[in-house]
């Protein structure tokens, strides 16, 4: 099942990258770029929405797994705490990076 999802994500990425590459040719014929302003905001909104959705789902699963492990073996709480915080920080960092990329998309000329 994971292979199917991976193939679907790769396929969607390839399909989405082709119009992005063709945009340079469209900008050459329309140097003002006024028609593309709405697409920038749409792309930024999608980037933030998907990042937040994935980040919250990932953090929820990580916390649930850690609490379940601590519930089954309370002595392991000290050993699970640092990897849990490291994992949550990395998930949060990915969400913040998506926010930065969305801002760069909006500010791009």
C-alpha cells in the first residue's frame, strides 16, 4: 500500500512540475505577470495548508505512540522524552520551512 501512495505522490509531483516549468515561457509573452498573481496566492495557501495538515497529523501520531509506550512501560519515560522532543521539533521545522517557502512564492516577482 505504501508503494502505491509513493507512486501516486511522485506522479502528482511530475504532473505538477510541468506547468511550473512552462510558466517561464508564459511570462516571456506576458512580461507584466498580472495574470499569475492569483496562482501565487493559491500555491502559497496550498503549501501552508498541506504543511499544517501533515505536521499536525505527524505530531499527533508521534505523541500518541510515545504516550502509549509510556503507558505500557512507565520506566521508559526518561528514554522516550528526548527522541520525542527531537521528532516533534523536526516536524515543526518542516512546517515552518513550508511557511517560509510560501512567503517566498508570494514575494517572488
